[in-house]
């Protein structure tokens, strides 16, 4: 695909296969069959024999549609050992599949940190499979942060509406922690760190100099003046007021249930006057991701901001229930590759990186 005409300015993208028992290899094979990527400089990071095996099995399914042949790909063949390969069972996340997906990501990170890749696009992994393999990371984001030495990281979801072209950007203030810990972990300091990352990203990656950001409340009706929870009164209202400046406008705390009405209108084109914000700051995982997935499950992209290189990922998981059935939708993977390419170009041009 891209071995021959390498040019210095083309971003070098790594795509990891994710958990090989899930739909990662399938969405990679489907996405890379799209001619829009044929001029991209892409290296697939994973075990070649697993990819070839997935290709052969999918090819035998009637009406499977387009798949790229593995022989046309540049593959960084990651050695995981015959015993691990033998224990990978499609549709079942296991210690073996976790060992594999961890090894793929480790390889990609090692090479991105030395500058061999400009961006990593990650197919999904199962956090439970990593745990079974003995790796105690809540997700790929945390491994990326640790191994790249980044001081701060933010989990931002980006999706362009197919109805209106409007772009939804949602940052999660907290990510993979139990719900009962959210109120304890959320602090003004954490919010400031995440907001700073978001503002830098909006400016450097999306060219938005003076952003307007909507911030969600934590409690029903943002606490209803303390009657339904006190975090808003205790610090969140004050924190929002403090952040507002001539260069940045924060709206909120917006009651979490109504926070998503305007973005919904902007997404579906139900109103010309929805006046959506440039980005949405959600306080916990499901508060931000339920609306993202309702609007854009087929096309949202998860991007880790704050790393020294670009990282994107489809918004979906390993989908073990449909592994090797040939029905996995690759739209979100395609969007993740497109975003990795455009962010890499943008960062090269602006010479901007997160520190
Ligand atoms: N970036 C990552 O590595 C992510 C990993 N995960 C992990 O994935 C595992 C499974 O998570 P779930 O909550 O079940 O979410 P999931 O996204 O894997 O599946 C949810 C539902 O959507 C369907 N689905 C998902 N992707 C699809 C696609 N591309 N085409 C067609 N149907 C699709 C699945 O069949 C399933 O019915 C968990 O271990 C989770 O931690 C979840 C989200 C992101
Ligand atoms: N729900 C988002 C998610 O699970 C992303 O996880 P990861 O990319 O950090 O592995």
C-alpha cells in the first residue's frame, strides 16, 4: 500500500490491531480497503498470522464486501509466541488475547516515542483481558500516558455530524473510575488541568482561538441550589466563574440532562438557532459518552490529548458478540484514521506538540 513512495511530509500512522479475539482486525481490514487511505503511510502493528487468519475466515463469508489483502499492507509483525496464538479464541477475551493486544500497543508506543510514527490509531482492547493477562491499566489511554511520559492526558471524543457537518467535541473530566468515586476525584485542580488541555487542543488542533465551552453539572438539576447535591455550590460554580476570561467563555454548570439538547439540535439540524458550544466538558464517563454514542456511535473518534504524538481510536469496543461474523461496521475506524492523519498534518504545520 505505502511501502514505495514514502515522502518526508506524509504522516506516518501506526494502526494497532487491538484485541485479536474482537472486531479490531476486521475493522482494520475493512477500513484499509477504502481507496482514500491508499496514499497514506500506514503501518499495521500486530501479529501477521492473526491478521491473515482473520482475512481468510472473513473472505469465506457470503457478501462480506471489501477487505484489503494483508499482503498489500505494511505490517510490523509482533511476535507473541505460538502458545499465545493458540489460546486466542474469536469472541472470547482472555489472558492470551490481552497479552497480544498489550504487546501490539507497547510496540506502537515505543516507536512513536522515538519518532518513528507520528500517530497511533488503536483498535479496541478489552480491559478485562489486560487484567487477566496481568496488566493493571484501566485502558489504553493510561498505558499511552505512562509509556510516553506525558504529564497530563485528556480523553476527547470528536464526531462530525453527517446531517449538518457540525463537530461535536466532548472531553471527559474523569474516565475509568467507579461512579461512587467520581465526586471525590473531581476537584478544581483536576478540572483546571483538563480544561487547559482542552483549550490547547481546540487552539492547536482545531484552530479555535477563543472557545466557548459548556460545562456540565454533577447532580440532578445541577444540585437545585444544594437540595440535590452540593458540589456545584461548594466549588463548581465558583471554578467556572474563575475560568471565564476575554479568551475563554465557559457556560455552566448546565444541568446534565439538558446539557445535550443544543448539541442534539446542532447534530440533527433541528434548529438553526441551537447555538452550540465549541466543546462540552462532561464530568464522568457515561455522562459524556451516552450522548456521544446516541448521536454518533458509528462515527465518533476517541482521541487522547496531551501525548507527544497523535492518538485516535474508534469509539466502540471489542464487540466480542459479533467477532468474525463479518458484520462489524468500520466507519468509526475510518474516521479515526482520517482524524489521525489530519491532526498529524496540523501539528507538523504548526509545529505544536503537547508538553
Ligand atoms: N478504545 C477501546 O479500546 C475501547 C474498549 N472497550 C472495551 O470493549 C469491551 C466491550 O465493550 P462493550 O461495552 O460491550 O462495547 P462494544 O462497543 O464492544 O459493543 C457494544 C455493542 O455495539 C456493537 N458494536 C460495537 N462496535 C460495533 C461495530 N463496529 N459494528 C457493529 N456493531 C458494533 C456490539 O456488537 C455490541 O452489541 C469492553 O472490554 C470495553 O472495555 C470499549 C470501548 C472502547
Ligand atoms: N469508553 C472509552 C474507552 O474505553 C477508551 O478506552 P481507551 O482508549 O483508554 O482504552
